[in-house]
C-alpha cells in the first residue's frame, strides 16, 4: 500500500505550480507525529518552495492526508 501511495503522491506533485523539480518528503516530528510535505525545488540555487503539508499519527496517515490536500480536498 505504501508503494502505491508514494506513486500516487509523485504523480500529484507533478501538478504543483512553479518551475523546478518536485519532491515528497515524510518526516517524523519530535512529538511522534509524521509530517508529509510536497516541495518544488528551485534549480536556481534558491532552495525550495513548500507547496503542501499534512500531519498524521503514522507515516501512511500523513501521506493520505497530503494526498487529499493535493487533490484539492476532495
């Protein structure tokens, strides 16, 4: 299930606005929750622009919440 979810998120990241490469990152927070973020990485050396973020009690929950956010809340 996680592999399919990564693939779906990667596809949704292609729709993000801006010029640059897209990435999805999941980070475990100090509180024990997980934060999933979608970024557009600017290739001119300016870093990245965070486009969407979602939190959840597990890696999968955070990724599912991010998927919902990237789909426009549907």
